[in-house]
C-alpha cells in the first residue's frame, strides 16, 4: 500500500515542504500520479521515518476518551 507525501510528513513529524524538497532532489523515491500527487511505497516510508530519527505518530487509545478524568492536553 502506498502513502501520500502529506501523510508521510505527518508520520515523520516534518513539514510537507521538507518532504516535497526531498522528493524533488531524489532522496525520497516517489511515483507521480496523474493528478500531480506523489505515492510513496511503504518500505520507503519506513526508511524516511528512520532517517529523521523519530518514532511514528502515536494514536490515542479509544478507551482513553471515556476516562472520567481525561482532559484535552493530557500528553496525547
């Protein structure tokens, strides 16, 4: 399954401009689609995220919202 450049920027925790620049310079392999967007292979996504040295984005556990003492900004 392929990932878009925008989603890769969110996963890697960097700006979409940084991802676009790396695609244009060839340091990220991406396939250009007919609509002008880029599709990036999952293996390439893993390589790029590792190169930025960041963990993938964390997801909020669904049960956490139902906790009685949950407040926005509790670290998630």
